[in-house]
C-alpha cells in the first residue's frame, strides 16, 4: 500500500534509537500516524509542529502503522519564533487535532482551515479570525456545529449576539439580554464570517468554542475537556484582551 499527499506536521515523538512516530494532518487522508526512520536524529530535530510536508506513506497492509518519507516544504513555526500568540495558536491547533480528530478519516475542511491559519500567522487580526473560524470547523467536523443563521428565541436574525450554551443556537441581542449571564457572547466576526478579529473578540470566540469543545469531550468520556496547549492559548487571549 502506498499514497502521496500534502500534510501538516502535528507532532513528532521519539521511538527507538534515532527514529520517531510522526503525526500529520493530510489533505486527502485526514489525521495519520506513521513511523519516520531517522526522525529522532539531529537532522530531523528541526521538524516542528505546523511544518508543511510532502509525504509518502507505505505499508505492506492498509491497517498497519506503516512508514513515512517526509520532505519539509515550509516551516511557519520557524518564521514565528518571536511571536508568542502565533506559536500558541499553532500548538493549540495541533493538540486539538490530535485530541479530537479520528485517525484515517478525511477532513478536507479542517486541513484547508489549518492552511488558512498558517498563511495568516504574520498578520495578528487575520490569524485571530482564522484560528477561531478553524475551531468552528472542528466543532462541525465532530458533530457539534453551531447555528448562527437564526434566532432561537423567534426574533430576527439581523442582530444575533448570543449563543445558548446548551443548544449552540444563536439569539437576538436584545431578546437575549435578560439572560445575558447564562448565555455566551457571539462575536460579530464569527457571526458574519469576517476575516479579522481584535484581542477581545478572540477572547470571546475562544470562550464560545472552548465551551462546546469541553461539552463534546465530556459527552464522549474523553477525559480533560481541553488539552493544555489550548488552555494556554485561552489564558493568553484573556490577558491580551
């Protein structure tokens, strides 16, 4: 068995003497793990989460672990070494993929959204929006899609400003105001699909998506609701806002 695909490095774990297990998010094959010969060597030490890779996977049988041949095409993480927010977003994205995406199931929308984030990393307003939009895609991928198209209270859909923490449906800003303490704020950039976000909008977006990621994890018995990298990103956004 063999396939070739474009991928994003999610994580590299040493395995044996000088080798490693490589986790990737691919365009056509979803999240995939394989053996990387020499992956623990100094030559491979520069491989970072978020790197763009040209991958060839081979195995004798389809259900085997198999091995990768990986060629690095670009390293967004290396370009963002002095940017704490950008690195925090990369770490959170990789951790969420490893936590929530099933192996070997194609998720082209998740891969495309990750590429959008990588392209937006040098631009803070764009990367904030791209990251939050990516988490919305992730929620939809795992069966927790949120509905920002109509008001759950029967009002107009022209000024949706809240989201129910139970149903994930949006509510009109004025109609939902009496229950503001029980509802989650809906940032305008998420509602309208806008390409830029402020630090305060990112904070509200992460509170929103983080609530439903935690809710999904709880229902699936997945242990801790959010990986440490995602918690660190949320804490950073709280401070920045």
